[in-house]
């Protein structure tokens, strides 16, 4: 089981809502979208891409996943 870094603002299993992250090179064909879901991963999962805890992967109700910045995400009670 993957654990969240100790300084991460969210933990795996937290319910959240926010706006998806779209990398600059994809913004011509994809737009950020609002989401609600459950955190399944803290960090991008790609070595040297982000600092620990900057990115989240969130699983939506339809079982798809979205990537978001922690700064664009908030708890969803």
C-alpha cells in the first residue's frame, strides 16, 4: 500500500473536490474541469516531475482518475 508523504495536505482516502491539472502542452486540446472524488495517490507518480505532495490523483464516481494540483483542491465533507 502506498502511503502519503508526511507533509502532504491530503491523505489517500480523503474526499476532495477541485479543478483538474492540464499540462501546458495539452491545453490546446484539453481544458481543466471541476471534479469530486477520493484521493488515490499523492504525488504525480513520475520521478523528478513534482515535489512530494504537489499533485494528487483522484478517483471519480465513474471509476476514472484525474490529476490535480493540491493548490486547486479542497476537502469535500
